[in-house]
């Protein structure tokens, strides 16, 4: 079992319900591709260190994901890159 940490920032112009929908959609992407979200953390809205895509803040989220293969991680990465609601994301493999 491989462990990953995914941190992503959702754009601040979305409403609370829209932010929840984006997070749930990406959680579904992971589970549909044989991954499991072991832990989910909402870090709230924070200021960015520098402007990204004309945004100065964003909603930060962290997922800890367990997966047998990297299929779920690759699909998350692919869809996060083309989704306009995700400002930035970072995927880190955790060695245990």
C-alpha cells in the first residue's frame, strides 16, 4: 500500500457549497480509481505567499490517500491541472 499526501487550493471566489462540491468531486475521483482518503483536513481560507492566477488567497485542503497503484493519484493530478476551481495542488509520496 502506497501513501500520499495531496494538498490543494480551491479558488476563493466560490461559495461555501461550491467549495464543498469541488472537494467531494475530487474525493470521489480518488475512490473511483481504487484509492482511499484516509484523512481529510480543511485548513480554511488563507493568504497566498504570492499571487497565483490573479488570486491572493484560497481555501486549503489536505488529503492523506492510500492506494495500491498510482492510478488514483495520476487521475487526480490530471483533473486538477485542467479544473479552473483548483488554483494549485501538490502531491507528495509518504515513505513509511
